């Protein structure tokens, strides 16, 4: 596992390690000053995983709180890179109801995650983050071998949300 923090630029704050304390220290260094270059961060994470991963299963979990307004990387390019390198992307979008860009961000995160076999989550409150974290952890076991043949997309989808959790999935236009 590694920690890549991003705002208008991205940087590795916790290199590939199994040391939980080192990962926590990387997370604690989060700097949210500036714009949001989420697509650039995913591209950097793909590159880092491709060169440093020691296991076949590669997963990126993106946590973002805003509209991507600083990236150079195109959504199609990062989606293709993830598919090419066998990287599954999960996303947690902490998007405010008053954000005029929330609909597009939901759409982009959903498109990226579903194309790679992952899932996008959009918790309605901070209180729901623990449940989202547990669900993502259940979907991304640390030592799960990659199947020799990728399963069908329907077999890779998560189970329906627990009623009352506020997790929105699927077509963002319907949300």
C-alpha cells in the first residue's frame, strides 16, 4: 500500500509499504490547499503501482472532495491505463449538494470505477465514511490473487447498498 496525496499537484507521502504507522503518517500529511487534480493523481498512482506493486492485484482508492479543475490527464486516458495494467479503481466522492460540478464529478468517478471493475461511493455525511471504508475494505482484500481470466462485469459489482446508508451507485443521472 502507498499514500499519494493531491491538491493541484500530487506527491507520494507514503511509499509502498505494509507498515500501518508509515501509511498513517502519509495520510496525516494531507495538504488540501489549491485546486484539485484528481485525474492527474490517478494517473500518477497508476504509474507508481505499475512500477512498485509486488502483488498481482492492483487497487487504487481515490478520496476526493471536489471538482477536478487542475488536471491535464484525460479521463479516457486514465481509464485506458488502468485497464491496460489491470488496476481496479474505487472512489469516494465527498461532494457537497451545493457544488454545481457535483453531477459531472459523480459521472466521471462512476465511469472510471465501473470501467475498471471498481465502485464509486458518494456518502451523504461524514458519519457514513466508516461504513464506506468497511465496504471498500471488504471488496479489496490485501492478498486476493487475481483470477487467470477476468470475471464478467456483473460478477464484479458490489452488493446493493444497505437501506438508509445514503450510498449512491450506478447511473449518476438517476441519482
